[in-house]
C-alpha cells in the first residue's frame, strides 16, 4: 500500500530527522493499514520523544506528524501528586 507522510507546520525538524521518522514508520509495516480514517497513534523514540501521528484515508492514505513532544515535557499523573 502506498502512503503519504507529511509534517504539520508546527513540527520544525531537519530533513535527517524526518528521514529517521520515515524509517521508523517503515518498520511498523502493514500494521499502518489497520488504522481507520481519523485515528491517531503515538510512537516513543529515544531520539525525539513522543511522536503524535494522525491518519487520513480520504483522498489517500496520509500519515501526518502532528506533534513531537520531548521526554522532558512528559508528565506522569501519579508523580504529580506525591
């Protein structure tokens, strides 16, 4: 299946970083096709942190990197109340 990877304008990263995200998505492979239109998923990586993806199936299968959240901006609800 062919798909399009695009990056939201709010995601400002270098071409090498975009290539690394693309390669990570290729490792997921055919599991990508199981997402329905309007779905979203998160990929956690050591280099970037949490990468938020959104799926569109109309007019094509489009995967959008909507945001990247570095690990220092992750908050665990349980640790906030200790």
